[in-house]
């Protein structure tokens, strides 16, 4: 059975964007991006909500995104090659390859995807991840914490979720970011 991994860049105080909706302070830099690329290369399917998908489509539709750096080019190549499922009631069409829309997040269907998959799945987007956390579908967390306190915004984790976690790995980067890999204890 494949794992479902929750991956996010966040502030040290646990926000994925600040109270103005900005997240530029979480720019990973080349060293962190290399670490992300190694982890994402093994992902078979990305699961997104509409907002996260719309933020990510630049990796295929905006040549400037890939031209930012060698790590960005590698990430764009990885992202374009993977299957993507967007859970959205409002999105009419997708503008990237290997992408389909599911109108509702069905925990049983996602569990079936995990059971059938030969490669791990990755989920990003606060709202869709909340549904996965509430359905107890998430197996691993890859958190990239930026050395900044933003004091508010959208939280990394949903309210009311309680899960024991085991620290699998940690890595400190020269830009002050830290990667924490946790596994949900079953």
C-alpha cells in the first residue's frame, strides 16, 4: 500500500501564508529545492484542492517558473510528469497534462487509491489536507519550516486534529530552514 504524504513549507509558528495571504518568505532556495526534488521524484500522484492547483500550474504553463534556477527546472520536470488530481466543485477545466478533476473528496476513494498505487501520493492545500487529516488518511508529513514568525494567517494543521507522530528524519539547511519528516503512528 502506498503512503499519503502531507508536504508543506511553513513559518516556524505554523502558518502556510501570512495574514495578508503572502508566502514569499517561504521561498526555499536551491538547497531546499534539491531536497524537495529528491522526495517528490518518488511521488506518483499529487492531490490538490483548486487553490493549490491554481498556484502550481505555473510549473507547467509559465516558462519563467522553471527558468528561475536548476532546481526549479528539475521541479517543473518532475511535476509535469506526475499524475495530478484536483478536488474541486467549481473548476471547469484543467490546463495541465496528466490532470483530472474530482468533484468531491471521497475518503473511501482516496483510501482505494492508496491501496492500488505503486508509488506514494502527496497531498497539498490546506482545505483538502484537512479532509484527509479528518479521515485519518495521512501517513507521513514533510514539513519545511522557514526561520520566520508571521503571527497569523492560514494554519499548517487543522483545528481539532490529534495524532501521535514519530520523527523519522530532520535536516537543517544553510538558509535557516529545517526539514522535519514525521510518520503518523498507527
